[in-house]
C-alpha cells in the first residue's frame, strides 16, 4: 500500500508546471558543519535541471560515507 501511495503521489507531482520529480537516493555534499541532505524523492525546478545532477547525486552519498 505504501508503494502505491508513493507512485500515485509521484504521478501527481509530475504534473507541476515548472518542476520535475526525480526519484532515487541522492545526497548533497557535506557542508562546513558536516551536515548534508539525503532523499529518495527530489522536486527540481526545470530551470536548474542541468546543474541539479552535478550538485546532488549518488556519488555524494558514497563520499559522505553512506552505503548504497
């Protein structure tokens, strides 16, 4: 049931006019305090789509010590 809700939510969110939904585990780089963001679902502005994959990706998760 949980997976069905996630899939339906994703389909609804993809209809946003200026945003895309990217799914999959991705992380940001560590900041000065050693904190970072991680998520499986990301809302991305279409204007920033090219730079999103450079800044937030799976490689950052590995560099932060996460297991994929």
